[in-house]
C-alpha cells in the first residue's frame, strides 16, 4: 500500500477512499448532501511535517488517530 511508503514523509496524501484517513492518509474528499466535503487527519499531517491552514481546518471534519 502506498501509504506505508509515504508515512512520516513530507507528502500530502489525498483520496476519496472511505477509509483513507483511518488508514494513514492526510486528506479525504467525500460527498455529503450533494456537496464536496473534506476530512483531515491532523495526526498524520503532523507526522508528515505538514502544516494545515486554520482556514482549511475550519472547513473540514478533523479526525485524529485512534491510538
């Protein structure tokens, strides 16, 4: 799986896979009420050394690792 290769490296990973952020991805795009939404795993972003804009975070559903 490509996420194992990119984990903890400065790579912004984005997908529309349902389990993407739970499996170690940073940003997941999904549709809700006919609108495109964003889910961000802040723990993975931090691990990758990425800074997510507070403006983007305010628009997103923020998730964290379950650990």
